């Protein structure tokens, strides 16, 4: 991976992290189109730069994140991230193998798109309007839903937002809680990936550190813009448009795989 490739992948990450289309899936597709090899660094980079995008949430919602008197907020995030930490640790190698599969991404995008076409009608009687009304049980169940995104192409934001709506949160409340939950989730995932790579390869070289720094900074900047857009768009239009997008992309990828333009 070179600097230009890292910037392109990071832009894709920043644009797609907070919309329900799967940032990991889009990065995998982008990496294959750019001819980036499926090596250990690429797999680690794909996870690690998501932290840059996630930190945009901390900046934009800093008043919420740094209200230390509101301990229940932090406890809810801890409760919500527990399922991902446990399953991520148990199935780390299998998840890494899935990161190589374009077919998995394509099928997940397609099936997830079909779900998004009907999700607004399925969960249309919300009773929870914000994080303060969200219980610890709600947070834990949303965390379980979020684990579906360990399959590339599912979308962490889609899974956790749908989980929130299933738990009676409004669309906007579910989206915001999904953003909040992303912070400890990606901190844990990135920390684990960095530590594992460091141990397996006896450290990082200068080039790798540079690519990680560039990727995270670019993802952070792009995500700052994307978050504002998504909340407003979601309130106005719901999920249907993203469902259509996912179906189109999923079908296109399956055709490209079928005719040999993309590796399986």
C-alpha cells in the first residue's frame, strides 16, 4: 500500500462509516480495485483507520462525552460493547478470513439492502427519544445487534441503528446511540488489531506508521462532514434509499465477480 492508496481508502472509510452501507465492505472493494494485496497490514489498516472516523464523534459530541457526572452514559457504552469484545476475541481469525472475501461483501450488501427497504415500516412505534431514556438492557441488546457487523458488508451503523429501533428508539436517537457505541467498540477493535500486528511482526516500520497516521487523519476529517449529513438525511428520508443503493452495489459486485473482473 502506498500513500495515495491509503488516502483513497481513508476517504471511503470517512464517507461510509456512519451510513448503513458498510464501511468495511466498501474499503475491501476499494482495496481490491486498487490492487492492494490482502496481507496482514492491509487487514489491520482496514480496521485501524476506522478509529479516526470514530473520533470525529467525540469531537462533534464532546459536550456529551465529557460530562463525567453522567456515569450512566459511560456504563451504557460499556454494557453495549461487551458482546463485541467477547465475540471479536473468540472469532478474530474467522473475521480476518472474511475480510478477504468480496463475495461475502456482495451478498451481505444485497441482503442488508432488502432489509433496509422495509425497516422503517417494521419498527415504526418508537417510545425512546434520547440516550437518557435508553436502559442498560436496551444498550446490551443493541450491542448484540452490532455484532452482526463482524461479517463484512453488514454495516456496523446499520446493525446498531436497527437494533436501536427494535428496542423502541427513534431513528435519530438510534443513530446517535450507534455513534456513541462506535467509540468504545472501535477503540477495542483497533487496540486489539494493533497489538496483534505488533506482536506478530515485531513492531511497525516507519512506512507503516506513516500510512496509519495519514489514514486516520483523512478518515477523521471526512467523517466530520459525513456525520452532519447523515443525521439530517436519516430524519428526512429514512433507510429506503440506502437499501436501494446496497442492492444495486451488491448486484453489481456479484456480476463483476461472475465475469472475472473481481476476485471472489
